[in-house]
């Protein structure tokens, strides 16, 4: 049996079709929006890796601290023989789990990027020759069917990425995860926590301007893929805290009135000076809120761990 298997569950042009649909829908509504998933071409992924090393951006370090401290406990509690990681990317944090899951037989990374999946698999298999990897090219927000895998299974959704979903989207997503879980399976969920506004805003508006470049990268993606004539210099990076919804918003603000042509969509988009496009929300959580959302999806929060500074949490949930 091959140590690496790759299954595509998305049609070849799914990404292009989704980009066209998202840009058309998002830039013709009021207020304008673009989904954060379009930050992540190869350049955007490099910028995000740089963000995770910035002094202002604490979530990656805080989550790694928990994984290192609680990895043995997670392994003992789950007894996982299959690890399924949603939005796996480079699978960097996963290494801390793989080191502890001594019963593990199969790792199933799930991502829309074939290059990210194959690159991560090569690296992991070189380090761990006994590991089997069955990668899925799939959009985990659109429902997911897993291959036959040995149980018990641990489904991991790390990095606080769940915060990029609106509340109604989170409910649908968590229900879809619950549908994957058989008796004995568990969900390991990473959530960034509510904290002082100044700490949160700095994490998304760093002094070096890396997050600003990351935010503007979505415009380069639209220019390249859809033939648009955005000039990223026409837009400023905005990060603000929405206290009512308890989330950070990233926006791009037009520095002047301008018009952008997007030939692939036969679309002309007008911007007023100061008009903004919301490119990301990043919700922050409290333990009671996470418990309530998991319960509504048919799961019970059984363990809750934070880093020492209580900035970030990992929770373990089981199906009920």
C-alpha cells in the first residue's frame, strides 16, 4: 500500500469558478465584501507564514504552546488511529500531534491547494516513514465525505480559522463536522479568545506592514486571475474591533474615488473615496459561547485548554 494517496473531490475548475462567483457577488453588493480564502495564493501563503512570526501576532505561538503542553493528554483521551485535519495547509502545527499520537495509522489532510497537500505530505513522510497519508483536495466548508479510515478518528480544525466564518456559517460548518463523527470520534478545535482591543488590533495591523500586504494580496489575485486593473496602492489597510460582534474586521479602504474594470466578469466596479471592502472577519470566543455552539451542532465540549496567558484555547468535543 502506498504511503501517500491523493484524492480530488473538487472539479478541476472549481477554484476559478468560485473566485468568479465570489468577486461578482461581493463587489456588487453594499457594503462590498471579499472572502478571506482568496488571500492564499503562493505569495499570500508566504506572507501569512511571515505574519505568524511577528511579535504582535500571538495566536500561532499560543496554540503551539498548548499543543506542546497538552499533546500527551490529547493522545491519551482520543486514542486516535486517524487524524483528519481541516484546512491543513503546510501541516506545520500537526507535527506536534503526530509526535504524540502513538496509535496513529493514517493522517488525512484536507485543503483546496494540491501543492500545499503534496508538499506537506512529502515533508511528513520523509520525517516519519511509517506514516500513511491520504490527502483530500476538498472545500471543507461545502460538506465533506471522508475515505474509509480506522477509528477512533480525531478531526482537528486549528489556528482559529473557525473565526473567519459568520455565526450562521459556523453553525452549518459545525453540523457538517458532527455528521463526520462516529461514536468514539472527537473534534479538536482552535479558537482565539476575547481580550483587550489594543492587543487584538495590533495582531492584525502590525508595525512592519506585513498584514497590510497580506490584505492587499487579494487584489493582486483578482488582477492576475480575472484580468482586473486594481492598483493596490489605491487602497489602505484597515483593522478594527467590532465590540458588539466580538470580532476583528479587516478592510481595504479606497484612498480616492476610482473605477476598476474586471474583464473576466464583464464588470465595472465604482468606489467612492473612503469606501471599504470587508476582506475578513476573525471572531474571538469565550468558553461558554464555544460550548453553546458545539452543543447546538450535537457535540459536547469535554476539555478546554488555554496557553498560560489565556489568549487562545483548544477544546475537545465528542458527539452526543
